[in-house]
């Protein structure tokens, strides 16, 4: 029993170290990217360049914000005790529409329909954590559905993302497109800590 307890403590410390280290390592690239996005925005304003350049810059700016939110969430997950992070109220439908729009590139050259059933409602929780959880699951469904449909059902109490793949060749775990599961581990940790 003592051996099992020691092993559990070792795994907890390993997780905590990873969360601290990952958050720390993200800080420098986030700062560099954020400053350069600001400089590019100033340059675009001064030079009066094509509006087409603002779209990729906006994507970069959103990615920087996502990394900042991820870093904050990692720190929150690392923190002991009953700590909580700020809850805000936000629109569920616009949030899922934004997540789907940002991930559409994963459906390039695929025959996949997306069906979203979502109430027009506001929910109150930590937005960055919510976006990380929902975004990861939606991106996974998009990445691993070759042909078929993805059904997204949301209300203020429940989220159900279901992918129906018509592809006759199943994608197996040996496929190089599969990640290491870090996103799903993070989703599980956020849901457990937030009691979702």
C-alpha cells in the first residue's frame, strides 16, 4: 500500500512539474509574438496596406491570446487547494461558431458536414478553460473524421460532440496524424478541477 501511495505521489509531482514547466516555457514565445503583432498592427495602420493582410494577422493575434489563456490555465491546474479562476458570462452559440470557424482548416479536402444544435444562451464559467476543453474536442472530431458528419449539441448543462465517419478505412493509433494525447489529458484535468 505504501508503495502504491508513493507511486501516486510521484505521478502527481511529475504532473505538477510538467504544468509549471509548460507554462514557464510558453511565456517567452507569447511575449515575443504579442509584441510583434502590436508592431505589425502599427505598421499596417501607417502604411495603408491591403486589408487582406489583416486577416492572417488577426489569426496570429487570436493564437497568441489562446496561448496566453493556455498558460493561465496551466498555472491554475498547478495551483493546490480550492482556488478558482475568474468566471465570466459569454454567449454559447457565438463561442461554438468561433471554435468551428477557427478549426475549419482541418476539414480541407474532406467531405464532412457539421451540424450544430445550440441554444441561444449565456453561460458563466471560466472562458479560457471552456474554450480549451470544447476546442480540443471539436478539433479532434474534425481531424479524425475523413468523410461523414460531426454533430455538436450544446446547452448550458451539457456538451455532446459526435463524429460519424463514413470512411471504410478506420484510422488507427499508429497513424502519424495522431498526437500524444496531451490535449485530452489537459481536457480531463480541467474538467476534473472545474467539476465539469
